[in-house]
C-alpha cells in the first residue's frame, strides 16, 4: 500500500491517473507509456515506466510523474487514504 510517495506500484499510478481523467495515449521507447489528460484546460502528458510484478517506483520517479501531471502533490498523497 502506498504511503506518501513510497511504495507506489504501476497499478496504483495508473488507477490514480484514470480517476483524474487521464487516458492511455501511446507506447514509448522501451517500457514507457504516455498517458494524456486535460488538467485545467491544458493537455498534460505523463510518461509512466511499466513495471511488472510487485516492484515499487523510487520516490524521485513518482516526483517526476507528479510534476508532469500538474496535479498537486497533496492530492497524490491523500488519494490512497480514501
């Protein structure tokens, strides 16, 4: 289970993005995917590294996805506590 920005897995990130209106856009080089959303009238692309299994993203990778999404970090942190 994610705590803050620790222990976020691929499915957690994808579910968060989907709940915030993001849609799969395209496969990128290697194991990356582009997810596109419209946040406050601006098209935003988040590049997500596909990780299989039970591996978690490093916190710096989550920070990068947060910046790309333009969704407030507090929203990411409280999302799992619903």
